[in-house]
């Protein structure tokens, strides 16, 4: 069963050739560790902390910048809410397709539920219509509906740790239908595309630059 994740959809939209390299040919190109190192450490630390592990031994391994980011997250009002789950894999059926992804954290305040996504880099340019926002909200809504009927509120929060800001997107049923439409169209496009086009405007920072005769 193929599960369409936000990364699969984003890659396809960005450059179909890149999608072919990454997901059809399964070509993995090592990337500079430094680019993602900071984000990975903060995400791992947050997960251990939320599930109740003792994280004291990890703190001295953080750089000064990472300690600062970690403290911003610790003091974030959404991160301080009641813990439901973290590094949480969710999937949902969407017509003939499956969509899914892994939430950084799922928190609650009474009947208000929040999907948290920590960003140490930039948040999406259009967070309302980002594939990650759409997929996570649809999947979390499905799970909550099973337990609570309609007796809950759901939001997605991008925690922008670079600028110490929160960007909140509230879920509603109209938005849900709109999201489903966009995702279905994109999944259909992916499964019916036979020849993958190149987006030459994205080559400069593409890890497949050396393989691709662009
Ligand atoms: S080098 Fe350019 S055309 Fe080739 S896969 Fe990357 S972005 Fe696409």
C-alpha cells in the first residue's frame, strides 16, 4: 500500500524528475548533515521530553544556539499543553488513495486539540495550503471523530522557532473538503504521470544535480 506523505506530494510539485529519482528509482544522495542536524536534535529532544524520559544527559551536547532554541520551545504555550502523543504516525483513506505522515506532537487543552510542528528553519510560504497542513489535519480529524464525534476543535500550529512565533490554522469542515479535493487531484496526477518533466528553476540546490541531464 502506498501512503502519500507531504514530502512525496511536495517533491512531485517541485520537480517531477526529482520525484522520479527519489521515489521511483529510489536514488538516495547523501546530503550535508549540518543542514538538518539542528532540527533533528531539537525534534528528538522534544519527543524524549514529552514522553517523560530524563533528558538531562542530552543538554550538554547542545550548542549555545540549540540551547536557546530548546528553551524557546520549552516555554511555548502549545508545547506546555497536555500531551497526547509525539512522533505520531497517522494515515487516512482518501477515496482510492492513502495519505499520511508523522506529527511532531499532538497536544490538548480540554476539547481543543493541537497538531504541533516545530520549525527551526522557515515555515511554509502558504501554511494554509501546504500539503503537510492538509494531510495532518485530515488524518487527525479522522482519528478524533472516531473517539469524540464532533465534540472537539482541531488546529495545526507551526511553531516558528527562528522568529519565536506561532502560526495557527483552525480546522473546519469546508476547509476539509477543499483539502481533500486538492490532495485527490495531486495523488491522481502522480499515479497517472508516465513521463516526468523537469523544473529547471529548482536545479541549483537539487541533490540530483549531478545525475540529471538538465
Ligand atoms: S536537477 Fe533540476 S530538473 Fe533535475 S531533478 Fe533536480 S530540480 Fe529537477
